C-alpha cells in the first residue's frame, strides 16, 4: 500500500483532517491524535472512536443527506 508525503495510506481519512483541531476554550488538540471515550447507550459498554472517523461520518452523511446532520 503506497503512502503519500504525510505518511498516510491513500485510503486513510486522516489525511483530510491533518490540520483539524479540537478546541474547548483552554486547550487545542489535533483531531488525528484524539479519541472520544463514551458509554454506548445501547450496550452500556465503554467504547472509543477516533475523532477523524467521526468527522468522516459527519461529512459523508451531510453530503448524501442520509441522516439529519446539524
């Protein structure tokens, strides 16, 4: 699998979020280095998701209008 200049494979969504950040007023975190930890309300199990994956899902849903994305 080939990699581009940034070191991401051609199928890696993180290349699109390399300059994206999370800010909470005090801190700024790089999206590609961040994960969301949460308890799944359906299974009640703790889960973890890459923030870059959440951005990808948001963009895909907004473009295809499959779900209501605000």
